[in-house]
């Protein structure tokens, strides 16, 4: 089942809608479930909620694979370019959209201090690090990557799809290098050859993802790579990976 409700973001002084998947029998099963927190929650489940009219249709994948999991999706801001601001942990400049101070730390504070506490209090979760995961695509992929290395005491696994890393790559590399990452931290990392503005951008993205991954590997992080020769930057293509990343999450490690 899907629940929709608002949770207050203290550091940004606003409410944010949550799109939450729960097993249909969660009230009677007497089970506790692992939790996957995700960015852009409106794009996860229903086409009618999705920004571009096409969702990940994640319910189908969860039920098709028989996965017992809770998914908590945080809807992004839809005002102007606030999504770029809230989904970047660092200040950056984008040639199309301009300069942003980066409010990603405020967003992470919401996820950990407001949202996770609320979810663990009201729903049957396995709240420990081993069963707490995070995921996202594009800017949400950047945030999921940041979350799993910077807050590895909270999250043990991350789904990082088509991450928007190039404008902040140097800051990411420096931050990873200086951060202690707990053992048993894992990342599913994917990107596609048909994203962006052609082969040059794919080459740059591939180099950026590879450089990040090599540094993370040196820090003891386990990484599952998925480079897609026909991969595009869209919900339809991210849906095609759902069987793989759900198996990655549910695999005991």
C-alpha cells in the first residue's frame, strides 16, 4: 500500500510530502522491515504523481520480486530550481541554471533527525544501520552517494543512479578522502551512455564515477557497477534496473 503525508523540515522551515510504500499486511504480520529512503518520492510509484508523467513503477518490482521492504520517498521542492539547491551538499555552478549555495546538509538533517525518527516511531521498521538504506537518481543520486559515505553510521547501502556529480566532483573527492566510512558500506552505482549531451559528457561522467569509485574502494566500500550502453537519464530506464538494485539491497552482506 501507499501512504502520503507531510513531515515538517525544521532547518528549511517547510513541510514536505512523503510517498511511502508498505507491505499490505504490515499491520497484522508482526514483522519488522528494512527501510529504503529515497529522493524524489513523487517519481517512485504512480505515473500521475511523476514530474514527467512516468514513474519508476517501483510497486510492481517490489511485489514481482517478493521483497519485504518499506520505501520512504521524500518529495522534492517544485519551486523554481530549489530541487538543485536542496539536493546538493556543496555550493556549485551549473551552466544552464546558475549558481547555488547548496542546502544538502539541511536536507540530510531532515532525513536523519526528522523523517527517520518519525518513521521508526510510527511504523514497524528494522531501524539499525544494517537495514537502513538510501537511494536516488540524478541530483538524488548525488545525495544518496553523499549520505552513505558521510553518514555511514546511519546508512549501510545506497542506490546511486545517474548521479549529478560533475559540478561538485572535486569537493566530493576531497570530502570522501577526509571522511571515515564504516565497514560493510555498499553502493550500487550505475550510469548510461545516452545521458546528457553526447559522448563527451558520457566520457566525463564515466571518468568522474570511476575516480569516485576508486577512492571509495580504497576506503573499504564495496561497489556494484552497472554501466548501461543504452542507458538514458529518465525514470523509464531507472525502472529497468529495479530488479537488480532490489536484489542488491536485500542480499545479506
